[in-house]
């Protein structure tokens, strides 16, 4: 029998080994034989994975970068604009967030961003064309260059974020280029995971904040487009699960919320939450679409593009063969439970500190808003 002193000295080692022992479900063996280990419970600087996130400076980017940072991953963030990336720096441990300047048309800069990575996320996308980049340039040609680099360096995982309604034959240029980008990614890297999020809501969204803004004046379809809005945090969690679950390779996921809404219904929800009535002027599509096209080309900041007008006439169509958030073990949140959280800043000082309203209060507020309209 071991002496008492020896047992005492070995006890801490046994305790540490017990604490460090990982469940089998926390370890995934990738197609190249490299283990991917998911760290449970908080940030760790010991995660040995390197992940490149293209498009990390967009609305979805910070959510997946934050989650990868908490896992102790080294996150490589290719960027174009210096000021657009600074908020991502504190999302990982010291030295774990690495910025690399790149150009979507420069193959060498793309390859330099992925050559040491275990996984690559492509979140690059545009809602509207610009003077420098068309939607074809960004969605199709950009995806092709990134997928080529992923295949060249035999990266374990490639996760490509597309869009709901992605279809190569769609009348909308945005949806058609997103559809072609999926085909390009799969043709170059067959194990690409395709992700199609519904319209996302969150702190930097193009849904709640847009409807709450005084500059959102014109619509062409009386705001009747219908879709299942999804919380951006749920999408970020889904991307994290996909990275650590090798079974998601070569799969297609439709990520959408639990309830179907029209834009008009969400706009009414926004008005109740901010205690204001935003005006939305409906113009015929034949008039608004060409005007939006001219304005989009003339101005250097986003207003409204012709294709965005076209998209107002197409409801979200769910691909029944695709997997969903439930297949990833995620229960999506309903947009009505988050309006206060994201829209409080649009309230006047008179209402700013009021808590989320009860159903009875919402009915009273609706009457109050109608009274204001009549005045």
C-alpha cells in the first residue's frame, strides 16, 4: 500500500486528470484525421484550432467570432476596411484574433488567409451592388476564389453562408447569385456545408432597425412579403455547432424562426415598442424599382436598390429537404420576444425607461397611437 505522503502528493494530479478528461461527444475526428475538440464552459486560450472567417465585419460576423474566441480558437479575420474590424479585437484571448488585409479579387491574399486554417467560414455578401462590386462579383466569383483556396490547402471544413430563397433561376439577382454561389462552392469543394438564414434580427440587423428608422419611407408591395425571421444569435450558435460536428459536412441547412410574419406585422410590432408611428409610403413597383436603381448608382451610401424592391414581392420558400435549427439541437427564438431589447434606443426620453408592455398595455398603446394619427 502506498505511503500516505505519496497518496497526498498524487491526489492533485488525479483530480486534474479527472477534470481534464473529455467526453467522447466533445471530440470530432475530421476527414483529414485531425481531432476537433470543443471546449465546454467559457473561454480557453488552449484551443488549438485556427479558423478563417471571411465577412466577419458584417452583422453575423461578430456572433461566430465571439463563439470561436470563447473556444480558444485562433480566428483569422480578412478585412478590407480598417475601421470596420476594430470591434472584433476583444472577442478572443490575447493574440487569438488575427487580422489580415485582403481583396476579394486578389487570389494570393485569400490563400494567405486560409493556408493555416482548420476551417473556413464564408459570410461575404452584399444586399446591393456598388460601383466597385456587382452581386455577381461578390457572391459568385468571390465564393469561387475562396473555395479554390480551401481546396488547394485541403482545409478540413468549409461553411458557406448563402440566403433563403437562393435559386440560380430566380428573377431576383440577389437570390440567383446566391444560388449560383452554392453550386460553385459544392463543385469545387463537395463537402461544403450550405447555410441559408432567413431575414435575421439583432443589434446590427436590416430588419428591426430599418423599420424603426425615419429614413425607411418607401415600399412597393404594401409590406406584404412573408418570412420566418431568425435571431442572429441562433444563427451564430448554429455555425459554431457545425464547426464542431463533422456530420454536418456536405449538408444544407435552412435556418429560420418559429413563426411566419409579414413585414407589415413586424412594422406594427416596432411602432408599439418605440411609441411612434413610422410612415411607410407605397409606390407602384414599376415606378419605385427604376428610381431605386438610379439612386443606388448615384449615391455612395446604401438607400435602396432595384433588386431590394424586387425581393419585396417574393415570400420565403422553405426547402423541405434541408435540415433546420432543430437538427442542430437549437430552439429558435421568436422576434416578438426581443423587440424591447433591440429597439429601446428608438424611444423618446418620455418612454425610454418603461419596461416591455403587457398585452393589455399594448392594446391601450395601439389606441393611443391611433389617436395621435387622427390628430
